[in-house]
C-alpha cells in the first residue's frame, strides 16, 4: 500500500552491514587491482549492500542480501533498486515541495522486513549528497573507481641517458605510448553493472631546475633525422647545468605526473570523482658545451 504524504523524511542514513573497506569507508582507496598496469581492463565482482565480506576470488557475482542475510532481489519492478539501508528506492515525480532547500529528489522507499518481505512504500526526499553515498549505482561506481588499474608513466627523453643533456639545447620529453590510453574497471551485482573509465588528460613535468612544463598529451617521441635544435612539442631547454667541476655527476630529478579524468556510468546513473594522478621520476645529467650556445658566449 502506498502512503502519500503520511511519511516525508529527509534521508540521512549511513552505510550499514558492510564489512569491507571501500564500502563503509571511503571506497576511493589506493589504485590497485593487483597492480598490473599493462592490462587496461579490470572486472570486479562487488558485494551487495548489506552483505558481509567483500569482492572475493570465489568466482561468482555476490548476491544482494537482506537484513537477515538471506538472498534478495537487487531490483524489484515497481520498487526500484536496493540501497545500502536495506530499502528499495524508485525515483518519482511527487509535486509536493521538498522539506529542505538542499537539492535532491522524491523517491518511493520500500524497506525489507526481517522475514524477507517488502514493507509498504512511502515518499522520501533524498538529498543529492545522500544519493551519492548510498544508491546502488553510485556505490558500484565508486567501487569500480577504486579498482582502476592506472599505468605508471614511463619517462623518455632525448638525448637518451646516459648521454647528458646540454645547456641551451632543447630536451625532448615524452611518455611511452603503452601507458597512455583509457583504463576501465567494472563492478557488478546481479542485474546491474557499473563501469568506471579513466582518461589521461595532461602531464605535468617538474624538470629539476625550478621549471615546470604542462603538456596536453604524452609528448612526441624523438625520431632519427629530426633537427636536434628544433623546439619539441613537449620539452624543456636547460639554461643551468646540473654538473659542476666540484660535482661532475650531479643530476636533476625530472618528475612526470599524469592526471586522469575519471567517470563512471551504469544503471541509468553517472558521476565522476576528482582527477587521479600517477607519477614517475628519473635523473638527468645536464652539462655545459662551450661550442653550443645561443648568446655568442661560451657556456
């Protein structure tokens, strides 16, 4: 039986009954999925809200479970998706004004009983901040995000070490192409899967001499026959040597940080998280060459 207007609540429920970090805690944890950066795809079998344990290696998709631990449907026609508070939610279009100024939407809320039956439905105003934490698609999206495999950048330069870089001669900077491209991960429960996709959008270089360079892509590899004095699409020209007479082997530490734009989608919902980063570093020896300069004076 649908009760309209008799129970209007602003939901602020917490995640309950979930025993794995990444559900009850912040699901966006370390980038892992067994750390195999050469494999761009990762399938994750997710625990259902209310189910103990976590995504295991048992091989099967974990079912949704009710408050007693019994297996229940993740989706019920006319009731919607099961959320983390053991209630089904179906978005509606109730015309009543919301009980708060916070953005959100009206949902029909139908909660599971201990005996496995579904109780009567009532209207509930669900704030957007709550939706993002407890709706099943959002939870799966955040779990999928936490399991993305993001390739570590592999730095390449020209001249290639151990050949030193030369003051006033452009140094070409780029990343290996194999590490540049979209990465995906999918989390699923019966009847619903959500996929997170990470797209590399830029590289921020710290060159070690105080300069910073931002490139929109991985950079252009140096090829034999290119003009060594040409300005690279992504690169840096050193003006001060790292090596000195007293420290002929001193180097600059060059660091490349890739920023990944991350979005998830599935179950009629979508969202994103703040950009993720992967970082690598290498050492470059930079020397003076008296016969090469742009000022007419020996360096």
